C-alpha cells in the first residue's frame, strides 16, 4: 500500500499521523539553538580630546566636529561634556 491508499481507506489514521508530524515539527523548532542572532555587545567609540584652558563652548564645538569627521553618517547626537575646569589626562 502506498500513502494515498492508506489515506483514503483510513482517513482518521492519516489525520492523526499528520497532526503528530506537525506537533513533532513545532516542538523540534522551539528546541533549536539560535545561532543566527548571537548575543553581541554594541560597538562603542571613544575619542578623547585634550584642549587645556578651553571653555565648555569651545570644547563642545571641537567635539562635534570630531564626531562628524570620525563617524560620518552615525547617530552621535550628544557627546559627553566634562565639567568645566577639569582637564583630561592622557
């Protein structure tokens, strides 16, 4: 007997087998490991500028220019501004 003969003669048996195969497929799919989207850390870029004696406005202008040059097309919108009067030490 071939599959079509069994399905015609015993439709309930064929339906049960089909449902078991679907259930087995769903259970197997949920147990598959996820390799296509691994856990990654987002990239972080840090640019340190040392401009002794510069005011916060000058530092802000320089840092915005550097971010546009170093990362064209990126979404850098707020570079961190150090408190006034502190000097970066490299």
